[in-house]
C-alpha cells in the first residue's frame, strides 16, 4: 500500500454548506492535483477523533462515474477495511454520486 500524508480540512463533526455533518475525517494530499483541478481528496478511516493531519496508507480508490474526480481512502498502518465497511463509512457523501470502490491490495 502507498503511504500518504493528508491535510485534514474537514475533521469529524465538520458541517458543510448543505448541513451534512462529517462522521469521519476528510482532507487532501497537498500538491497532488486531481481531475477537478484541486488537490486530491481523501477520506480517512480508522481514526475516531478529529485531527488536523494524517499519515497512513492508501487502501482504496472511489471511482465516480458522474464526476470529474476520484476520491481516495486512507487508513493507519495495520488497519484494514472491507469494501462494505468503506462503502458504509463514505455513504454520507457518496450516496449523491454514482461511484464504485476499488480496494487496493
């Protein structure tokens, strides 16, 4: 698995402009530009408290068929999640997109 560093700009408890409260930490990989022209977004699993930054491993890619970018999923070393667990964790946002999850080995 690839190691990545994430700047967390939406920690657990963050509420976006649509009223969605984030149950997991979410951020971006600084300097890595994604398909939308912004930095690569990352969902972070396996951390139960709000954080400002994260270093871990890339465990999955969420491919959005109806958007210009994919989302990444990261977790601490030693943590593993099934496709169903990842799907459940990111449902709060991904429910609005036609997406599929690619779990990385």
